[in-house]
């Protein structure tokens, strides 16, 4: 955005170096989605809510997310921008809502990085235990301790943040190597588990109507949407790909890959583990799964894959967040430090380092929740709700931007307007219902992961802080973002060609 009226030539703005292809985008998005981490930890958390219906809930959650991916793809072809949802929602709906999308993505990712920092530390301590190292001096190692896992994970976070500064291309190459190892191990163990698991396969696993209650269905869907979250990281580097369509291809390839892996993982886990085993092992779920299928040292391979996935997702979380803040800084909705581009690396180096520092600080604050499993549950629920809000607003922006297609070509209008609208309605309804169930589940507040008011307050604080930051950007920074970009249909005649 700029101070100039719409249609005027925009001023020069800080630019990122174009160096990425489709596979690089897939590596970044797949690492951000972190399939191995989601399978190793997220499936156990979700099973605690929906029981033995993981395949059903993963398939159901995929449908609105697919509609969201279509919205991202079409908006990206018309207006590739590192800010993606922040820019698109701001132009098509409202600058306040656009800022909210950018803001909640930032705070959600920082929360995710804090949680993944602890997961990384937990994986390292578990690996030490598999190697027979249970104490260092007189200090007993505990993979379930938030304090120990966070302290160790912060060291890893610092290392991957520094690597992200040196260039997104370098980061993509590192993540490609990590992903290849993860997926080979994941496919091997899940395939073996599906064939040899002691528990009989059941079609009821795919029946969403067998889920215990409506609130369990809503929470399970939000948790599953959280598992898919990250595919849009492909669009955060859309100013660094050689062709904007490459970002769209990378996003869809990543999403379909995640669906395949989540279905294989959920079926394999339910073939190998009982429902109490699924729900009861938390951050140690993948290690327990490996121990049930193989003896050491092969049983440690899933744990190594989990560690690689956590490390890659830390780096992949830093990269899109720094670029989203880069776009916001260009519009003066955030301070100028976020849009400083390194002359040597062509990346927002200062912003990348600051994101890493913020994540480390939030990880340290999470120490008020002493058990890692409780911290994971609280974080995943909060992030799931704000991600659903962000996705829904972006889908509605696509529906508004492309609404003229309903008159020009009903098939294009169905894909570009109706499907995103239905996806947005589903996610908003889920988030609202889940929020109400949290509110009505108790009559007092406690700093506990099973307290409904605490679970509701966390996403409300994330969203409320965004309105405060938006007000500061509008009236203190006097950002032109809040005065421009209101036209949504002026470019309609060109849209049919752009998205076909």
C-alpha cells in the first residue's frame, strides 16, 4: 500500500531476492506444516478428544482447508505479496480485518514456535534416554518437563534462526534434506504398522457421526485444522519465487501430501495402539509407536524423524513470519526494523532475528505451565481458533474479490466464490461453537490447560491485542494502509483470465 491514490504508480519499496522454485516452496511449506510432529504429537492430542476416529476427523478438516487453499491460490495469482492474507483481506474486506489477519498469524506462529521449541527439546532428551543417558551429573533428565525441554530447545531455535538469516534458499535446501529423511522413516513405519498392527481395521474409524459429541467434533476439527496449518507458508515467499504460480503449486502439493501422510499415520497409529495408548503418551507418542514396532536401534528412527521435523518447523516458522512482518512494515503498520533487507543475503535479517528472540521469550514464559503435555494442549487449542479465523477471513476476501465471476462464468464463480464462502462459514462456526463450549464448561478461571476460561482467554488475548496494535498503526504511525486499497472489484474484467 502507499499514500498515492489507487491506480497511481507505486513508489519503490524494499524488495526480496527472487531465487526459489516449486520444490523450494514445497520444502518450506511442508516443513512449516511439520507432518511428523503433527502425527507424533497432534494425533495423540486429537485422539484424546475424538477417540478412534482420527481418519474421519482428518478427512473432514481437509475439506474446508482445501477451499481455503483455493482462495489463497487465486488471490496469489492476482496479487502476489509476502503479506498474503494481510494484504488481500485489507484490500477486499477492511484494513482493520486485514491487519488482524497479519497480527494473529504473527502471534500464533510465535506461540507455535514456543511450543515447538519445547517439543524439540523433548525429542532430544528422549533420544538421550534411548542412548542410555538419563542423567547429566546429578541432574535427572525428564522429557516431560517444560523447563528442561524449553531450555534445550531454545539453543536449537537460536541456531535455526541464524541459518534462516543467511537466505531462504539455504534454508530450503536444509529442509529438503530433513524432509526426505522424515518421510522415508514415516512411510516405512506407518506402512509396517498398517500391515502388522494387532488391532483390527474398522470402517467406523471413518464415521464422523460416531464421534462422542458435537463439542468433541468441533474441538477435533479445530485441532485437525491446526495440523494442516502451515501449507500457506508457500505463499509467504511468493515474492521470492521466480513465477507466482509456483507458490500456488507448492501450496497444493504440500496440502495433498499432508492429507496422505495424516491418513496413513492415523490408520497406522490405530492399528498399532489402543485408544488409551493413543491419548496417554502426548509428546512421547511417536517414540512409543516406534518401540511397539521395532527394537533398538531401529525403534529410535521415528524419534530422530520427530526431532528433524521439529527443527525444520522451527526454521520454517521463522521464515514466513518474518516476511509477513516485512510486508506490514512496508505499509508502516509495523516499525521500520521489520522491512530492513540484508544487502548480503537479500533477506529481512533483522526481523528474522527478532522473531527468533520473541519466540524464545514466549517459550520462557510458557514455563508457568509445568507439564509439557498441558502446554501443548493449551497452545494447540488457542492457535487452532485464531488460525481458523485467519483462514476464514482470507477465504471471504477471495469471495468478495472474485464475486463478479458469478455473473461471467458460473463454474469459475462456484470455485472462486461459493466454495471459499462455505469454507469460511464452516471455520467461523467451528471456532464460535468451540469458544462457547469453553466458556460454558466452567464457572471460574484457573491457569490450567483443562480450564475452559483459560482456553478461551488465550485466543481472545491474541485477537484483542491485534485491535490495540491496529489502532496504534492507524493513529500513531499514520499508516497509509488504513486509507487505501478499498476497491475490490475494479479489476474484475481481468480476474477471469488471471485465475483460469
